[in-house]
C-alpha cells in the first residue's frame, strides 16, 4: 500500500514539475515574443503546437514567429488555424502575408475582417483602412498586369544602378545629381539631359524637404531658368526621364496614389496650358509594393530599363531590361491565379519570355554605345504574330489581307492615342475646376472613357484577325 502511494505521489510530483517547466518555457517564450525576439521564441511555440495542434493561441504565436523569420509557408498554415477561431491578430498577419505573396484579393478579405474586430473593440482604424485601400488598389492593378518581355535583370548596389544603363546618343544622357552639379550635400536623384544638350530634368529637395521635379535650360554657357514641373508636390517626386519628343515624361512618385514607396508614372506636356497632364500610374510588373523608379526608354534600341528594390537587401536593387511595346497590352487568358501572381510580381523573368525566343542580341545591344551615325532600326509598331515572328513595319507583312487588316489597327491606335491625350487634358481640367466645371465635364469624361474602351476592344479584335490571317498565309495554326 505504501509502495503504491509512493508511485502515485512521485507521478504527481513529476507532472507538477513538468507543468512548472512548461509554464516557465511558455512564459519565457511570450516575453521573447513580445520583445520581438521571434527566432528565439519560435522553437518553444513549435513544440507547443505539436503537443496541442488545435490550440489557437499557440498557432497564432508560432505563425507570427514563422512570418517574422521568413517562413511564409508555415506562417500561413498556422495563422489560418488561429484565424478559423477568430484570433484578431491572425487577420492582420495573414493580410500582410497575402500582400507579400501578391494574393491581394485575400489580403482585402483579411483587412476587412481585422477592421470589423477593431470596430468592436473601438480601436482606431485609420491605419488599417489605409492598408485596405492599398490592397484594393494592388488587386485592381494586378488584374491589369502588362504583357511585357523582361529579357534581363542585374542586381547591383543601390548607389551604382545607373552604371547598368547605356543610352544611345539620340536618347540623351544620364548623370548622378551630385556629379553633374558638383553638389556638396548628397542628393539622391538623377539628371537627365536631352540629346541637344540644351535642357535638363532632375529632382532635389524643395524648401518643404520633399523631392520636387525641376527643369533648367541652357542660357549661353550656363544653366538657368529653373522651373517646377508638377503642381502636386505633397510628397517625393523624383527620377525624371523625357522621351525624344520632349513631351512624354516618366518619373517616380510617392504620391499620386502610389501603391508602396516610389511608383513609376508617365505624363505628357500640354502645350496649350504649358503644364503637364495628370500623371498616369504604370501597371504591374513595372510597379510593386516596393520602390520602383528610374524608368528609361531608348527608342533607338527599342529597349527600356527600370529599377526596383523588391526582394532585395537594403543596399541592393535590381535593374530590369525590357522590350518596348507601345501598345501596352495586358496579360489575358490566365486561369491560374498563381501564374498571374508570378507575372505581376516578376517571380522569374523567364515567365515573361516568348517560347523559343533568343534575346542574346538584344541584351548585347542594351550594353552597346550607339551614335547617331549608326542606322536606327525601322520600327513603326510591334505586331507579334506568333512565338517566332514579330513585325515592325507594314513592308514585312507577307499577306495582302493582313496588311489591310493591320492598317486598320494602326488607324485605330492613332485614334486611341489622340483620345487618351484629350481625355488626360479633360481630366486635368476636371481636377483643377470648381464644382460647376466638374459637373459639366463629368458626362464628357464618362463618354470619352466609354468610347476609349470600345476603340481598344475594336483594335484588339482587329489585331487578332490580322494575326490569324498572317498565320494562315504562313501555314501556322
């Protein structure tokens, strides 16, 4: 009897000691967790989850540790367990995880759920509302991802990215701000100088300490007549580049509806008002939740570059090289959301390549110095017929039927560009007008937008007919 009692006592004592050790480990892990030491807290929560796989708190803590240490797959698995039990923080972390992995539709759902719980607790929802709006904007932008061919990418130091750009003489030149102006204080900007060498575009901090776009003209042998280029300077505008037409300007901005850090925008100069039109935000994959900037287009080479710090260490960036496509077609006929996510996020540039295409010559051309003495390749448009055939002029098209069909595409595209320009001007007048002016312009804008949509749809259908006709002519099905 005494022996039996002793066994029970020692078993109870062992359980008590184990429980105390368990509680101590949990308490220590929670302290580490609250201090942000997720790497150290992670093994304890992992052990607890194995012991109690349905415990919502353990799954929440372990899921957060996984997220904060870069283990996104396990983070999603365990945060979803906590989310099924309505753990509040699981909504916020899942929203962040889905934002990181370009599942913006799911991020919207999580932010909405998180905000509802915040409202019940009467917490401030302003920051979460901003995140929700960002997720919605990203989702809309992702659905309009452009079908662009990214043919090369180079990871370089953030301070030396400009060394990877090699512009032809006709496209002007680029220089670091500090080197161009011999400035004593660091200004993180680039100076673009046009081919004639009589105008420069750049950014520098204004009196309000935000980067603002300026231009200067050459007066005799000196630069002068500095002018501010954009009216909206509530946040940083930087990294300008102007096409050879002297009208179209690419730049990067942290305002104008940026989806994260710097976004790339394009605008055009309105000679009637002597001002730039309302900027248009570039789509994915050019823009991302990270910083995307320094869009440069070399029309002579038919190539372009842009910089992004997405998925890069703090002091590094990736410079992407792409083939120009003036039509800016969107990706279509992708049923798998993961495929669209990969294209939008540039998970791999190979996802953007055409089957069987060889880009070696274009990559070499990108790094070649061209002068005006070298003949510019004739390129009136880009008409992709199939994976192996692309036309740039009407003379290259073999079928007479295709020429007639594509001539109509050219005519429609000119109408589209003209309508886009007028629409931009009307939108600018709408933004700057009073209530009465806006009321008058609203139906005009809506009608123009509808007309633009119809024209684009018609041009797309006509191009498809032209493509089918040429493939029939060349025997490709």
